[in-house]
């Protein structure tokens, strides 16, 4: 197994500049994967990158309408 550094919830809140309830909703809805170790909630940077890509990509219908202009 590769050397994996997980992000703490606090680190991720600071990095994404979102509130704790917003992050909690993303985890509860399954949009963002989290790892629980005891009481700690940790995040794999690869999962965070995937979440950001999904949230920042344009919907397909918007892309199609922009290319027709």
C-alpha cells in the first residue's frame, strides 16, 4: 500500500472554504467519501479532487448550448 496522507475535516474546511454543515451534507449525501477512524472523519485527497471536479464541471446541456452559439 502506498503512503497515503488523509486530510482532517478541519484541513478540508480550510482548503475548500466551506462551512461544516456544507461539508457534512456532502458526506451524508454520498457526494464526498469520508473515512471514519474512531471519532475522526478523514478524507482521501483523490476523493476530494473527484468531488471538486464533479462540482465544477458544466452540465452537458449547458455545454451543448454554448457550442451551438
